[in-house]
C-alpha cells in the first residue's frame, strides 16, 4: 500500500546518522494518526530532509490494530 502523510517534525539520528535526520514524525492525511518514518531515506535525504509541513509519499504493509502503518518506508516528497 502507499499513502500520503504530512511531516510534523524531524527526529535526530543516532550512531551513523548522528547530526542528521534519523526519522520523520508524520501524520496520516486521512485519519490523522501519527507515526515515524525513517526507512527508505537516503543519506542525502537525511542531510536535507523534507521540510516540516511537506507532504510525503510512503509505503507500508498493512495497518496495525491501532490504525497506524506497519513498516512505513519513505518514497519521496509529493510533487504536486
């Protein structure tokens, strides 16, 4: 599945990604549920992450019983 989400914040990276963006704190556009998305981000994405308020595209396997995406993976910034 894929969907859109709004970037709420940048979470700091740890270890290899210290000083960079470790994950994006996002909000699902349809339900308003919040989740973190860090997988799928390239090193360039981590140095220059999508701005707060940007709409991103992400992929996921399914929704958990709480309604949040399971294993969300960053795809890119929505262009339109």
